[in-house]
């Protein structure tokens, strides 16, 4: 027996239903401070250093994903050879 339930809700409604905090104000505040620093040209401020953790983890994640895909393709190719 299978049951299928479709629920339509906005991201805001889903966030509330799951009990997650509303961080919109915090995000806006942080972005305002970043903009202020960028516009003021704070000495030693480099926008790239702000995003570096995200770029590094993104590239690391891509490398892991590539290894995972290569492993899966290798297993698939091995199973095809053994079944032939």
C-alpha cells in the first residue's frame, strides 16, 4: 500500500512548521555592515577573504563529488564486464 501526500507551502511557512528561526534580520544586518566596509575602503579589507571559506569548501566539495562519480562509474563498468 502506498500513500502520497502533496503539501504546498511557501519557504516561510515551511521554516515556521519546522521550527527554524527567522534569520532574515541578521542576514540583512551582516550584508549592510559588509557593504559599509566595502564602500569605506577599509584598509586591509579584501572581499575575497570574506568568501574564501565558501570558495574553498565549494571546490573541496566538487572534488569529493568527482571522486564519488568516478567510483560509481568504475563500479558500474566492473559489473558490466563481469556480467558479459
